[in-house]
C-alpha cells in the first residue's frame, strides 16, 4: 500500500529522461529541438482524443450465438439480448469493460441455462473455472436474477 501520493509517480521523471535520450538518438540528422517538439506535438494531439466505451449493438447477440453454434429458443435469445445490455450497464456503473463484468462464454451459459435463483446461478458459474473471478456478477446477482425472472414473466415463457 502506498504511504504517499507521489510514490506511484516518482519514476515518471526518470522515464521522461530516458525517453528524451532515446528520442534524441532517434533524431539522427534532424535538429534535436525540432524533433522533440514534433514528438511532443504529436503526443499532445493524441492526448486530446476522448475514449468512448463501445456501445452494445442490438443484434450483437447473434454473433455470440454463432460462435457457440448451439440452437437457442426464443426465451434464450431474448435473455441473451437482455444480458448484453445488463453487462454493458454494469460495466458502466463499475467503470469496467463488459468482458470483465461477464465473459461471452459465461453470458451464453446463463442464457442457455436460464437460472431463476441464486443457487442455480452459483452452480452455473462453477462450470466456468477459467473465468473464476465472477466478482461483479456476484455483487449484482440479485439484479441479474430479477432480470432473468422478468424476461420469463414478460414473455409468459415456461421453463
């Protein structure tokens, strides 16, 4: 754990000096000051860019379904679509990537098995040992199960 705020950045000046030396070596025949200014200007232009998280596409779940090459019924397709938006929403709330919230394999497994209780969800997650960190799924599991049951209720599906 850091004791002081500067501890995580105190290497930056050393890195800056190393990069400056490397850039001066790379300048070769050019004027070093002009070369460094051009690099700084390009870096400045890049830093002006704003990163936007990718938006969920309405039909992206069909792409995931084709990867798994397994037939899905209407309920499972609707659930997969809702899971995509749920995953995006949780990623936005937690400021994490959608794949960190829930891997595509896990999302497909949930859509395929349609867990209606926390116990069923926990049992399902045990089948994905390579994705053993389900922290965000577990943190928001009540909301997830509520959404699954709402999809079933809204469409009058029977399991």
